C-alpha cells in the first residue's frame, strides 16, 4: 500500500502537537492562518525543527497579494536562509505578476536561495490565468509540488482545474476545504499522492472576556484539531488500501 501524504497547515505550538497526534506526515508551518498564512516566527520554526514531522515553512512577508517589491524579495531570501539554518525540511513560496501570472524571475530567485530544500508553490497559482503556463514554469524551475484549490474557493469546486494541472511532471496537492468526507473525490479524479488540510475546529472563547473585546482573539478563531486530522488520516489510508497493487 502506497501511503498518501497528509500535510496539515498549523500556526502555533498546539497545532504542531495536534498534527502529530492525529497522524499527519508533514506540516506547513505558518503564522496567521486566518490571513492565508505568513512567515512563522523564529521560535515556532525552532519548535518545529525539534518535532517529529517533516516541516515546510511558509515564506510570505505580508498579507495581501503576491506581487512583491525588491525589499520584500530580499526579506524572503533572508527568511529562506533562516529556515535552512534552523534545519527545517523545506519552504513554501509563491510570487505573481500584476496580471496574476506567476512571476518567473522572483520564483527563480527564491528557488536558487532554497537550493537543496524541499519546495512547494503555494496558492498564488490559483490566481494564474493560464494553468498550463504556470505548471510548465514550475517544472522548468524544479518546483516539485504545487498546492492549489484549482482556482476556486474550495478544492472540491476546483476539481476540474486540478485535474487539468495533473500529469505535467509536478505533484498537484489539493488544498482548500479538504476533509475526511471529501477525500475520495480527489482520489477519484487525481493521481493523489499528497493532500493538504487545516483540519481545524473553533477555538474556545478565552476565559477573560477582554481578550475578545480588545481583539486579541478574533471572532471565529480556529485551531488544529487532532480528531479531524485523525479522521482524514484514516480516510486516506482506506483509499490507499483500496487501490490496486502496483
């Protein structure tokens, strides 16, 4: 049985622990998942480096679009160097041109800085107008994995575009609304080798109501849930066990 790799995005110490407890294989390490994920802190990177899971650090210096200035590119290169120095397995990168196409020059710069590390292209690809062009660029740059919702709000809604992205020499990792209940959809349409999910649940309100009143914890805050990770892990293992041998 060939195991389907389960990647869980996390943004705090509790998330790292929950991902491991639930049976994840890999984590995407971020800050501020509510903003789509930003570069994690040095402390969280150090904690992940001590943990049991293959860890990929998000390299994204700010919220908003993926059109980066020269200074932001310098910051991203420094962040990649810090991730390497900390001993993490890889980085998650992305950059766009104003029209949504992938920014090949910036990506080439970041890939060069990340030489020897595992590399994922993040959902900047979901803004690209020409998915074949985007995948060809990834293949040329040696980016072996693309995280995508298929250009839709959820990966299930973007399944047709995800299927079009597959089979071009780059692993397509569905992400966006993925859970135990819909994992079989992706296995049925894609050569599914890995999948990405938040596996989150609402966080309990802080005991001190001022935490919410002052905006220290936003309404609707969520955190990684070990039970949701475990349910998805079990669903993926059942899918893998049902596949023909070889």
